[in-house]
């Protein structure tokens, strides 16, 4: 069993508006020990960020970088905590997204769960495919720009070694 959210899965909402969290994601949540599923609107994407204690810890770490009396803290807390919901996960591993969450991500009757390590995102499938295509294009450009600098140019090569 892993402690990271990886891969992506597309599932349909059932007649009652529920969707099953992928079993591998449920296993990570169970290991994490968070009751329910913490979900907030992604800050700059038409997607939802979801997870448990690891995601909550990351948010707390981000907020701790700012004075709780600063404008930055207020803005981030509003965006990350003020738009969040704690969803109940039923015994079959299903959740029901609120209308506000579905509207933010443009979700209809199908959604895609996308692993991001300490969290996962929930996307409308076509929006995710477009986002993934754009990400791949940008990463190819970064790889070309870095060339032989060894950062992305030599992924898979031994540290400090030359690729052959």
C-alpha cells in the first residue's frame, strides 16, 4: 500500500449524484486517518483539491509563512479554508459533491480523479485532458530550454553521471 495519490481515474456520478473514490485513493485516505474528505476549490485552475491530513498540513504550512494579521494570510485562508468542505465518505467509498464545487470545476455527470502525491484533484474529464496536454507542452519547452543542464534534461540518468 502506498501513502501517495498517484495515477488518474475517470468515474461517473450515479443516479443520486454520488461518485466512488478510486480504491487506491481510499487506501491512502484510510492510512492518513482523516475523517471524511477535505475538498477546496483549486486556486488557479477549474479543479478541486482534495485529501486528508497531508493536504490540511500543507495548507497549515503555507499559512504559517505569513502573519495571521497580514493581507496575504487573510486572502489565502479565505481561498483555502473559506471555500472548503468536508465531505462524508459513505461505507462504499462514495462522496457527493456540492453544487458549488461542481460549478467551480465544471463537472457534469463524469469526473476525473488525478493524483498529486499528498493530495488529489478532481476535474471535468475534458478540462483535465486539455490541462494535461498543456502541461506536457510546457514541460517539453522547459526540457529543451534546460538542455544538458541535468535538471529535466537527464531524467533517469544517475546523479552526477552522463547519460549515454
